[in-house]
C-alpha cells in the first residue's frame, strides 16, 4: 500500500508541482515503521487503520492548472496504463482490480464489471470461458494476500480482515481454516517456525541461504 500511494503521490506532483503535499495520507493498517518516516515520505500527517487507503486533498487543489510538460505527460500515461487491465488476460485483469478494491469493501461483481465497461453477466461469461468464476477469483486473491501478510508482516488480524474486505475478524478466521487448515495466528506461527528452522546454523532446511525474518 505504501508503494502504491508513493507512486500515486509522485504522479500528482508531476501534475501539480514537486512541492505539492496533500493534507493527509490514510493507510488501512498499523504503521510498519515509525510514524516520523511516513510524515517525511509523504509530507503530510499519516492516519493508520483506516477503512481505505488514499489521500485527503484540498478542494482548491483540484482546480489548479496542470503542468504541461511532455515528459510528465508520458510518465502519467505510462503509470495509468500500468494499473489498468489493458493487454492482460481477463482473469489476471480481474485479479488486479479485485486486489485494489478489497480493502474498500467494494470488490463486487457489479463494481468490477463496471471497470471493464461490461454487464456483470457478460463478465461472468468471459470468466466461465476461462474455467473460473468471480467468486473463485476473489477467494484466491484473498488467500494469496492473507498468506503474504501472515508470512511477512506483523499486521494485526483485525486490520488484515479489513485489508481482505471482511467486516469481521471471525470471517478471516473461518477463511484461514478453510485455506490453510488452521487459524491465522497459528498459521503465522507455523510460518515463523519454518523460517527459523531454515535459518543458517540450524543444520536443517533445504536452503542454507535462508534467513530468519522478524515480523
């Protein structure tokens, strides 16, 4: 999320000027580094454990004239092209959009279909041609995101549930038991144990180059 917001802010500064700073930045999880780093990086006050990620901007900023630099224009076009589903297969395109929408709670068939300018039934038919469904794709994206966060971060389970678009942590617990055969806390502990066992000097594990990761 930090990387995506940083890139977005860079694009905004290309358009509005290098000194531009929003009023606030909102992140849907606890701070991963000291708050001072967020303030320095984004140039504005950070708010954590928010429902969605994004910026608070002044209304007047939306009326400011844009920089008309050819290089800046090309960078903006390339960035927007990179985050839209042009040129991807329908399955990967849907996965990309679902991942972006999950923290907002708006990763629904109707909303995603609208991004493709398709009727929901048409999108369902396109996915069926690829031997999958929208429900299956959303579930797989959630599983992948949960696996990554539980293995590599110390994000709180309540906030992880929000990141996956769940209204309650209990739904996350049930999903993890279905995906991994155990609850999220136990799965995280197992992942940490596996990392420690594979660390140099343990005498165990297939790859002696692995290191212990603290979350």
